[in-house]
């Protein structure tokens, strides 16, 4: 097994953090002693670079910055990852002019290539001077936050199979189904 590098970063929206996200994180922990976990869509929205505006909608972002951190902590604890091996920070990939203010440039940014947006993120990071390392490339997502949110909103318990036990319990405590229904109502009235 190769020697671990001191630190690396991973990032995502994590709405919510699910098993494919956990796989991404575990791959990073296999390569780095410490992992900074960057949460995107964490700052006040300005004109986005993203082509997919659904990433910015209310229904696509029901969890707060803090709630996403709690989901990730739950999942990593369930996976046996020591809490001393990771920390959290904003990763304003959608506002690249602010990346250097929050996201450390001196450590590699690990990424999993899954869709065209992944390639766009690589371009953004490298253009801002970040060293990007691709952990793996997948043809497509087998799990999406959209699917999980729809299952939660519809009352289908199958969503639990996509997240860790502790994350499911935490999401239950938030009554996320009711929150999603409220956000959908707000979105539909606009």
C-alpha cells in the first residue's frame, strides 16, 4: 500500500450524503491522512457558472450547510473513519473567484468523474491553480440525491438503503419529507 499523503480535499453538494459519496470519501482516506471535505453551494448565490440550474433550486438543496456536515459525520462514523481525520469547509466551485478564500490550494483536490459537470469542475479547479487527482471514473451515477429526495418526499422507505443507518436516523429527525413538500410548494408557486 502506498504511503499516505498528508492531506487532500474532496467536495460535493451532498444533498444528502449517500453511499456513492461515502465510496468517494473512503477512496480519499485510502490516499490521505487528513481529508478536507468541501461543501459546494454553501455561499450566497451569485450568477452561476453551472449549466444545470437544477443544482441551485430549493428542492435540490433542502439541507443546510450544518445539516450536510452532520450527515457526513454520521456516515463516516458508521464507516469507522476517525473524526480526527477530516474537517469541513465551504467549496464555492460555483463561484470560482472565491475558491482560494476557502479551499486550500496547497493540497490535492481529489475528484470522481461521473458526469460532464465533473469534467467542468476539473477545468475550474485547474484554472484556479489546484492540483486535481482523479480517484476513479464511472460511466454514470447509480444513486443520486434527486432520487433519494424524491423517495423521501413520497414516503418510500427504500431511500434508507442508499444512506448509512445513522444518516437515515438524522434525516428522520429533521422531518425531511415535510421540508421537501414545503419547498416543492414554494417552488411551484413561483
